[in-house]
C-alpha cells in the first residue's frame, strides 16, 4: 500500500512541476513584450514551439525510456525542464527565450509520454 501512495504522490509532484513552464507565459506575455521588444503576436508562437517539439520528440520518448529506464528518463526530462526554464530566463539575447522554450518542449514531450505508461 505504501509504494502505491508514494507513486501517486510522485506522479502528482511531477505533474505540478511540469505545468508552470507552459502556463506562466500567458500572464507574463505583456511584460515580456515590453521587456524584449518582441511583438505580442510573435511571442504567442512560444506555445507553438512547445507543441511542435512535442510532435517531433514524442515518438522517440519510449526509446529514451528503454535506454535510461522509466525513472531515469523522467528524471532526465525534469532536469532538462529545469535547464530550459533557466535558459529561457537568461538576460541578454532574446534567442535564450526561444532556445529555452524548445528545451522545455523536449522535456515535456518525454515526461508527458512516459508518465502515461
């Protein structure tokens, strides 16, 4: 019984960690446009980048899971998610915003596919 409860708690925590990387952009998009000078319409493409990376990376997620094991692959995806959030937050070039978002999309694609196993 205890492993089942621990599994549900771990699954819930991973889901909670994955969510803000995508949902945080919406409320901050006006401020991001003001800070970067990027038009709102172009910043709206940030969510499109995540969807495109899901479509490209998702078919390969099971291979990652086989190589690293389910726990290792999810842990690696969470690590990549953290790196993506940090890269997206780097000051300076706006390229970091796009690169970090792509890394976030890759991480979420892997974790999303493997968490459903």
